[in-house]
């Protein structure tokens, strides 16, 4: 199985959130946690971000 890793600029672009909001939502447990790629690098699994987006779409449509 292949996993695509997204770095922060791609996550910001895909989610529409700022970096500070992403980290705040991670702290609150409302956004996928990043994974360590090294001493000073993190990334997100694209599938986790896509699943989060899909759930946001579902939640938004249910609230209508």
C-alpha cells in the first residue's frame, strides 16, 4: 500500500485553514495528527486529511 505524505503548505492549501488553526485543531483533537518525518520535519497522511475533509462536508450537509 502506498501512502502519500503532505507537508504543511499542501495541508493548508487542501484544508483552507491557516497553520495556527491546524495546530490548534490538532491540540483539540479535531484535526488529524501529523507524523514525524525527521528531527525537524512533519507531514500528514493524505488519506487522513481527505477523510477529515469528507467528514466536514458530511457534517455541513447534515446541519442544513
